[in-house]
C-alpha cells in the first residue's frame, strides 16, 4: 500500500530569470518493500475548478521477490509553463488526497 507523506508535499512557481515560469511539485510516498516505482502524472480530465491542478500518484509493484523494508520514494512533477494560474495542487493515490497551496516563487 502506498502512503502519501503529507508534510513532504510542496508546490511553487519557479520564476528563474531567463526561463519561462515553471510549476514544481515535490513530495514523498512510502511503500512496503523496495523495488517499487512511483511517479506523479497529470489527471485527465482535470476537475471542474481550473485553479486546482490534480495529480495522481502512479505506482508499480516490484516484479518477483522484494526485500521487506519500508521505503520512501521522492516524487517530482514539473509543468513549464503552467497551463493555468494554479492556486492549489491536489495529489491523489486512490485511497487518500492531499491539497497543497502553490507558493508564488521559490
């Protein structure tokens, strides 16, 4: 089972000089064994509020045997330029959801 580590999720708009603005979303998930893969993907279709970006955590279990050791996987999503002026990002894994506010710059 994949667990969203609530306090690790952050989102901001990176406005580095010389580059277009970029939405950056980071956070961690915890899985029960090693060998898992996880990534954030943009949900399609998005929800009814265009100011909330919805991202899904997609995980893949390891094939074969895996060592039972609780493992933390870092996640990162980037969108450049942001497709809207997002105020929030919702992260969902099918069992839980986290909503974080998008900071103006980092």
